[in-house]
């Protein structure tokens, strides 16, 4: 790998790090968008990406349930 290629890869990684979403919900939406793009182009979707999307969704559901339980305790 040439020095220029290495510089380009490092630059790309730094840009990606700067543009990463801080909000987990935003990350979930980006993953869903990528999966939908891949489906639209007829590309195979990696199993680990589907698993990651499901795990993110499940974590949001459990967070919502925890929040609802806290409200019920406050109301009761």
C-alpha cells in the first residue's frame, strides 16, 4: 500500500469519526437506511448488520418500557 493510499484511508476514517451520530436513535435510523438501500439495489444484506439493527431496535423498546414503568410508579 502506498503512502498516499494510507493517507487517504486515514483521512476517510477521521471524516467518518467526525460524522458519526452521537444519538443511538440516529445511528439506528442510519443503519435502517443502509439496509433499505442495499435491498433496493438487490444486494445481499450481511447477517451481522441485520442482527445489529435488531439489537438496536430491541434496546430502544426496553428503554421505552423502563421509562413507562418509571412513570407508572410515579403516578401510583
